[in-house]
C-alpha cells in the first residue's frame, strides 16, 4: 500500500525471499545475496529520508532569511 514505508517493503521482500530460499538453498552465497539486497534496499530508503530532511531544512532556512530581510528593511526605515 501507499502508506507502507520503503523500509517495511524491504523487510517484507527480504523475508519473502528468505523463506522461499530457505527451502531451496541455504548456502552462504544465497544468504549473502539476500543480505546484500536488504542493505541496498535500506540505503535507498535512507537516501529518500535524507532528501526529505534536506528539503525541510532548506525551506526553513529560506523562511528565516525572509524574516531576517524583513527586519533589516524595517530597521533601515528612518523616522523623519
């Protein structure tokens, strides 16, 4: 579903492949391949989270820069 996080989807896919593979092949290579898939999937999930955090952080900087510029303009007005 759309509300399921990428991390949860990675874990679900990992356990599905792990259960299917455990019946067929329990070799070290198969286990390492499943672990490699899980790490790749989680790193993609982390990249998405980092991008979202950066977007929120950068937008908050822009918001405060605008407020600072408004204060600068208000302070530069002289009473005549």
